[in-house]
C-alpha cells in the first residue's frame, strides 16, 4: 500500500503562523512548517513512518479512503 493514497491537506494556522499538514486517515498526526510544500511532505513522511511501525508491530493499518467502497 502506498502512503500517497491517503487523503492529505494543508491548512494555514493563524495561531501558529505556519501551515499544518494533515492526514484524514490519521487524525492525531500533523506537521507544522512555514512552507506549504514542506508541510505536505512532512505529513506524508510522518504517515509513512507510522504505517511502517504499525506493520512491523502487526497492527491493523487504516486503508486509504480512496480505496474504500
């Protein structure tokens, strides 16, 4: 499964004065960065690390929303 199939978005946080990268399938994860592209790549990398850790520990990994029926 490719982590690029997950649903990502980047929003601006007025409070933090940075962009926040988010992943719909992993609501507890986020990545803050002043640069929008780095916020997106940061959350994708974080999700990849979490998915790899979950797989290594035999945990159920959420399926991407785009793969759900």
